[in-house]
């Protein structure tokens, strides 16, 4: 696989990863409300889900995954329900200035990580993306070396996309100096997360 092929795949995947959607909205909302670790934990879960689908596509199993309608629907609904629950909880939370807010517990970060995986495994567009993209960009035959190279490109792109969202949201978080501002931002972020959950459920 030559460098031009990898660059073409990287460009196509960057457009896919950076486009506005529930994942990026959730990363921003969680970073603003709970700090960078929270946004990164969710983002890392989405990356694992993406890499799992890359593996399925490489072994010709993405069509099977696309046919697992019930399992994928359950994963999507469970993940969406968790996002909506977190959004409601954030909307009703007492405003705490970030400097005084306790660091997120490991259990909460693991739950966010698992939610990111579940929502991406339950994303009905993910198998279609790989089925449409891989044969046109890299051909129908993938070696372990090809898979590793594509996974590396995905990781680089996701580090840029997720990192960019976390950095921008982190700078916004630094502006939260009073409980009144924190309350407004919490309700905005909570509304975004509820909206992201609803968008996940509504996706086909």
C-alpha cells in the first residue's frame, strides 16, 4: 500500500471523523462540564469502536455486522439512553466552578469509554462507510500490514480531531468563573447531550 493510498484514506476518514455529529458534540459537552479526561475517555471509546469495525471490514464481516439489526439497535439505544441520562443529570446539577469540582471518578470514565464503544458499534452508518470506502480506496484484499497501516492512519486522524475538540472545549471551560455562568453552560451542555442521544436514536 503506497503513501498516496494512505493519504486518500486519511483525507476521506478525516471528513467522516470531523463532521458534526453526536460523538463530537458529546466530547465537547463532557470536556466543558467535567474536564479533558471525560472528553478523552468518550473519544477513546469511539476510536475502539471504529477500529473494531475496521477489523470486521478487513475480514469481510462488516456485511454480517450490518445484518445484526437487533444487537446493533440495542447497543445504540443503550448508549443513547446513557447520553440522555447524563444530559438530564448535567442540566439539574448544582453549578460548581471548575477549580472546585472534584476530578471524575475512574468508574465514570470507564462508563463513558464503554458508551463510546457501544454507540459506534451500534452506528448503522459504520458498516456502510467501510463497505463503500475500503474496496474503492485500498482494493478488495487486505493484508495484516494493510490493516495496521489503516489503523495507524485512523489513530492519527482521531488524535487530531478528538484532541482539537478537547482543547477548544478546555479553553471554554477556563472561562467558567462564577456559578451563574457554570449553570448556563451546564444546561447548554446538558441540552446538547440530550440532543445527541435523541439524534443517535433517530439515526438509520
